[in-house]
C-alpha cells in the first residue's frame, strides 16, 4: 500500500472506548510535504484519530505506519521522539511554568535548543518569556503550543483544532504560520473552521460518525461548500 | 499559666515531629501529584529506614551510616515496587492503587517480621548533647532533625525549579499526558519520583527511630497521620505538605501539654474543620478531576 | 416462577452456609456470618457507588459501643441492644455523611480512616472513665435470655445471625433491582451524566453511605452481643483494611462476594496463620496478587463459570427453559 512518498499510512484503523467504538476501518495516507485537512462535526472521531496516531490510544485493529515503521504499541513519547508531534486541542500549556520553562521542556524532549525559528514565527513570545503560561491569552497559549512543537523540526505535525475559540486576527496569523510551516514539514490539521482548512490544505478528509465519508483529492475540489456536503 | 520553658521545648518538639511527618508525607504527596496514585507503601519504606538505622547501628555502631543505608534501600525498594507493581496499574482508578499499595504495606510488614521478629527494638540517640536556649534544655538531635528537613525542603524546591527533570515533574503534575506528547519519557520521571519518595520516607523512619521504638507496626501507626497531613495540605502540593506537617506537629505537641489524650485527636478534628472549609485541603488544586 | 428464581440464589447460598455449619466449629460459623454482614456495606460502597472506605471499623465500633453502653449501664435485652446499634449507625452516618460524601473519592477514603482513628482514641483515652479504656466493657453474664431465639446461646445466635444475614442479603439484592440501585451505579460510572438526567448525586451517595454504614453498625452490635465485651481494639487502625481485603478477596460488587470472602478470609486466617505464623505476609501479597490478576476476587471469578455451567446443564435438559435464561 505505502509508497516512497508516504510519510504516514493508516489502514483499517478501528478504535473503541470500552464497548463503544469511535473509529471504524479508517484508511488514510499522507504524503511528505502535504497539508492534509480533516473536517467533521463534534464527535466525528477526529481527535480520536489524531490521538491514536500519536500513541495515546490503543487501536483495536488496523495499522499505522510512519516512514514504513509501524507505530503500533510504541509509547507516545517514542512516537514524538521520531519527529511526529501532536498539538492537542485544549490549549493546555503548563500553567504553573513560565513560557521559557515550557520551551525548555520542548527543547529537552527534542534536543533542539535553537529557539530562533520559534521567535521568528511568534515574535510576541519573546516579550512573554518570564510570564507564567497560566496567565497567557488563548492565542498566546496556542502560539506557545505550536512553538514548543516545532522545536526539533518535526517531520509531521498533527494539529488538533488550533483556531477554536480564537480571535479572527490571531486565526489569520496562524494561517500564515501554517503556510510557512508547510514548506518544511508535513501537516495534518483537524479543524471546524472550513474556510481556513480549505485555504491551506492540499487534500481534505471528511469524517462522520467514526468513518471517512469522503476524500477531496484535487486542490480545486477543496472548498468550504464541497466539504459542507459531507458533514 | 503555662510554663514558658515548657512551652518553648514543646514548640521545638513539635517542629521536630513535624519535620519527620514532612519527610514521610512528601513521598505520598509527590506520587499523587505526578502519577495520580496513592502510594501507601511509602509507610513501608519508613519502617525499612528505621530498621536499617537500627541494624547498621548495631553492626558498625554508626547511626548516620544506618540512615544512609536505609535511604538507599528505601529508594531501591521504591524503584522495585514501582517497576513490578505500579507500572501495571498507572492506567487504573485511584482506589486501585490505594488497595494495591495497602497490600504491599501489609505484606512488607510480614517481611519485616520475618527478618526482625515482632519485638520492638530501641535505637540509641546519636547525639545526646543538650543545649540551653532561653534557659531551656533542648536536645541537639531534635534540632538536627529540623535542620535536615529544612535542607530537604530547599533541595526539593531547587530540584523542581532549577533542573530540567524537576521542571518536567512540575509539568507532569499539571498534565502528564501532555509531557509525554512532547517526547519526554514519563516513565523515567515516574521511576525517579519513586526513588526520591522511597528514600525520603526511609529518611523519615531512620530519623524517627531514636525517638520511638522500632517495631513492625510502626508504619501503620503513623499511617493515619500521614493521611491526615496530605489531606490538610492538599494532595500533590509540596508547600501544603510542609505547612500541614508543621501544623500537625505543633498540634500534637502543644495539645499534649494541655491535655494528653487530646493530642492524638486534635489533628483529626482540625482536619475535619479544614475539609469543611476547603474540601481539597489548604493548597490542593480543585481542578484535579479523577 | 420469577419470584422463585429471585429467591432461589439467596436460599441456596444461605442453605449452603447452614450446611457448612455442620462441618466447622460454631465460633467459626458465627464469625463468618458477622464478618460477611460487616463486609457487605463496604462491598456496596466500593462496587456500586465507587467509594472506597478504609474507615469501616469506625461504624463497626459505633454499633458495638452503642450496644455495649446499653448492656453495661442500662439494660440486658440483646435485641434492644442490636436495635440501638442500628439506630446509632444511622445517626452517626447522617451526621458525618453530608460532609464526607461531598469529597473526592481519594479524600473520602482517607477521611473515613481518620474517623476510625478518632473513634479509637475517643474510646481508648478520652472517654476512658466510661469505656474502661483498653480493658473494654464486659457484660457477657449480664445479658438476659430471650424467648424464641436465645442470643446468649452461641448455637441459637448462629440461627439468628443466619436469618439476619438472609434479610440483609435480600435487602441488598432488592436494592440492585431498583431504580435507586441503577442510580448508584450511575454515580460510579458517570456522575455528570447522572446529574444531567436530573438526579441529585449527593443524595444518592448520602443514602448509600447511610445504608452501608448502618449495616456495618448492625454487625458491630452483633459482635457486642456475641462476644459479650467490646474494646477499642475493634476500631484499631491496624484492622482498618479487613473489610476492604475481604471485599476484594470475595469480588467487588458481586452479591455473594462478601460471604465467600468472609469464609475464605476467616478460614485462611485460622489455618494459614497457625501454620505459618505470618498472617500479614500472606494477606498482603494475596491482595496485591488479586489486584494485579484482574481484581475480580474469588466469587467474581467463580460466578460466571458456575452460571455458565448451570445454564449449559439446564439447556441440555430442556431447551425451551434454557432460551428464556
């Protein structure tokens, strides 16, 4: 199934929480350098999908491969160590730690102590270094989360609802950041904000009730209207 | 009118008792904070520390070497239990760890009985000097105990605030899944925390040994106090643990000055009052769900 | 038919205990009955409401001392003493319950243990001139004989204990079938959802707390009558884990778990501690083993197999009946 251009191959993936199944037989491929969007309503299984890839949930069947290596059974920290970073949705920075300490942890985990890319993407963080992350605004937290994740130059980033609840100006800024990022890494973005996804994604998967309903392959097909049809 | 000298020596007594309680409860509190488990087996390491202080003291006649041995064995025992038992149950509900660790505590008491028998053992006080402060004779050993606890507190704060492992542990106390998501091996953090907790509990037991008799049930006897201290302070808070240990130490000490039977009950009454006012203790975070 | 089936398990279980009585010494049989009544409250709290209490001895002592004070200072009728024990259990649970059931489950466990210690010190030291401290209150000879079932005779006491046990089990079985029983499970599994459905989880927990602890107090009062003396030892912190251990041993949340657990625990204590002399070692590692092996306990493991065996036997004889099951 997988070919040389694929960085991530998910096939036949099913996930269950106890007795209730959340994902059914998901097939998904991500090519190196792509930006893949993932849309769906609340409860469609988008977060479950990302969490299973990142190693936080144990699939009941199916396979997940990254660069030809199976990720099944690996602990989440090992998967992150392979350059596959998950940015969770609830904007939970370590609120008791300062911004600097948050970044230090990112550096420690990925052994990348060069913060210049982070600062160039998010100049604002520079002035907030000694502030406790708990006192940051939602937008600033998201900047910190993404900034922390790009340390170590991940080859694939899984971003979960990055713009949820953020001000429009910050959403615009994030859109530019994702555009920039996509030049150097592969991105999988889960979003409810269809115009944003369609502006940056090369391909879009539409999820509903734990199944992939459609895959919009062509750049021309990726429009909010076409996504809407599958939701 | 209470005798001022008596009151002063009671306060010192209370601080030394509080110091031992602090060393004992810090492990319980740290393990809860980072791993969300209630590790009652810490009270076993407390007994282990005391027994090694006794045995090494008998063998080579050096109390402090016994303390060091006890801490080493306590830390190793903590690591072994973590690897063998807790590693399998981190995912489970908190009551699960409580019951399992209680089993370890009881089983460990059985092991201690196997090696040392049931007869209580006395440990000689290593420093018998008394100093006179404000016309009151104070045992130097008690002051040393207080100083050691103070050093440990400062050491833990420095470790948590200045080292990267410490920062990772602080971050993990907030959200351990998130720390793992960054690519940090949290299981190593867990082991480090367990070794620390076990060694500190053993230190508490070793330092307490000369002040009481060493017997197999000693862990169970302080169990209720350790519980109470982490409840009053708030599970998972280091500052809260310090404040409530010293508070409980003073309540026990000054309470016994007023009316002896009250001394053992007053802390529990204090705990009930504090829980009425704050259901998660003085410094406990109300946000922690589970 | 349905009614018969409802009662059949209970009748079978207690019939077996009555048969067991013929093979074991009387004190052992009495101990089992009281112990299992003591444990069912803990089992209910842990298995049905998800609250673990390391402080059950506190409520045992409440029942025991309520009965003991009556026997020592006021009267002689054992039945009155037992009723007083129950009343004291209800009273104490209603006083401490509203505070305790608000707490998170971890704090709940710790705070109950603390209560057990308070009561221990209260009885041992603070009220020593009433309770005679560690010496305890002795009243075995002052209990009066009663008509029909004379509780001062151990063999008639066993019949009484068997009947009480039967009633208690029928009550808990009935609870499981009611909407209230379902609500209890709801607070254990997903408290928020239960609240959204419009149930008050605080009141559900409080009622469960009162029911469980009153049962425990009943066991305490029965101990008082049976042993004829009560001392603070009954609530010593070292024994705090007994009901939890028996609950786990028998099988958490199973109806007959406490009964099976009490038999196994008392039996092991009797046989193994005599043979090996190191009771803690055995019980401690057994507890860890059961928890790691899936925490289902003895009855929790046996029950599905027995049910499977039973229904397969039944199906072979009459297929129509088998389908109905």
